[in-house]
C-alpha cells in the first residue's frame, strides 16, 4: 500500500517513526553518510541533481508537525529545497572533520526539509555528506538517495516514487512468540555533548580480506556482520578495561525492506535489536559470529518482525513524552556500541562520467556516554568501516581489522 500525496498533509507518523521523533528531542538521532565521488560537477549541476532526487522521494520534502491533541504528522513543503553547503577545495578540510561537525549539528525539530547536504569540492572529484533525520530514513535510504543524485548528475531522469506507509502497516503477519528479555547491566548515562565534539575515523579493509571473510563466514555457518560484531567486541575488550567487567551490549540494526516488499524508497525500514557478547579468545570469535547470526535470524522473519512492531505499538500507545522515552533508552537501549552494517550496496558504482569510489557510514549516535559506533558497508568489493564516538577508544578500528585478519586465516 502507498499513500497519495494530497495538499500539505501527508500522513501521521508510524510507531517507530514517532519513536525516533521523540528520541531525537532527547538526544539527536540524525545520521550522516559520506560518499567519495570521482568526476567534476559544477555547483549548478549539484543543485539540479539534488533537486531531482528531492522530487523523487516524498520524505525529502517534509516537516513533522503535531497539534496539542493529535499525533505528529508528515507535511509536505514542495517549494523548500534541500539546504546545500559547498566547501571549496582551498579550505583544505577533511571529510571526517566535516562529518563530525554535521553530526554535532542537530536537524531543526520544526524545520523543513529534514535533510541537508554538504559537498566538499576538489579537482577531479567531490565528497558528499548527507545528513538525515532518522524519522524519515535509515542508512540504506541514504545510500539510495546518493545513488539517485549521481544518476541525475549523469543525466538520467528520475521517476517520482509514491509515499510509503509506515513499516508497521506493511507487515501483515501475526506476531510470533516474544523474544527473550536481554540481561540488564549497569545503568547507562546520557551522552554529554557539551564537553567537545565527536570524532570520526575511517578505515577500508582490503578486497582480499573482504573476500576471505565472506568465504570463511559462509563455510562456518556465520555471516560477515556476525564477524564484524565479534571482532569489534573482542577489539574493544582488548583496549578498554571497562569492557572486561561485563558482556558488551552491541546494537545491530536490521534492514526490513525485503520482508516488507520495499525496494529503494527513502523511508524508515529498520529495527535495532541488541545482543550481549563477551569473547575471551580468538578461537571463540566465530562462535560469537554464529550467535549473532542466530539472534538476528529470530527477527528476520515476518512473525519475528511483527513481534518487534507490536512492542513499538505498545510503547507508543502510552503516549510517552520526551522524558519517558529518555528513561526507556537508558534502560532498554543502553549499549557500549553499535555495528550498523549496510551490507553489500545493491547498485553499480559508475554513473556516466562519475564513479562512486567509497561510501562511509552511517555516522550516528544512540546517545549513551562512552558509546563506540561503527558504520559499515561493502562497496567496490571492500568493506568500509567508520568509527564515531565522543570518547573514542584509541586504535579501535585498527585492532578490529587485525582481529578480522586473524579470523580470516
């Protein structure tokens, strides 16, 4: 089902969209993704291509409005372009520094649209930073938007897409049995953002290591995502004594598009289960990877997904305010880290005279003090890892890479 756009009002937010709308007011939940692009484009060409992508995706033209007695709703603002900031080459700034600035700058609650773009220009190419409110998109959505911008840059016309219904409405399966309650660890503390800004670091695994991991994971009944979670957790326990005192809670966002019949729409289509892991030796890492796969398999069915959606509906049926959502997150969403893995990006990387060389992210925060967030994705045969934190564990990416190399032997 889709909802036709008529007038200014589009539709009410679904339960998970509303959750992120409230959660964002507690601790900013927008996210940023970076695309390194080979090929020159004028500022005018960027403006035109971004406008074409905005016309294609309805949720790139909206604000969220709520009345005193009604639910928050999406409202269309067709004549407000996506804000675009151009950084010229002579400024000599790195995209990781600019990404950290973007992550530290909230998207205005009552603004429109709920997305903005920065382009760092240089001779022979550019880096595009796409920042999006989490109520309107997930990490894979941002990858599709970037793809569409590049398609438009190459001269390809973009066909407008219809507005999707909330993800909960697209799941018609009956709820399965409730998942087991996760163990409760030490209380979490809300992230303080007034003591400095976040740090963003990037590392690309070799194509050889990426291929070895994929092959070995298949042979032992695991997944690349499970391997990433295991290596990340093991690396953190080697580098941080705090991670040795208890199992490490890691969030693994799950893409729901296939189960819900969605394709490349810009919309929110994820859930974000949390698991707890305590790998104590390299020999146990593939056991952890298989455990991650088994846990996520439970929610990769229509019945499991419906169970999670029932939880969102129940939570939002109580009409929680921002303070109640904040308390919920510090108890239920508390984590030491996240591995948000976009997987193998499902599109080609050449667009006429342009090539998508690298895609980094998402850079995002739950809002927990000390959290270490990993964005991951595979493009051009190589896994790209992005580390975001207000209190980064030094050498976390490098130690994760070394751990993955040991796992792939």
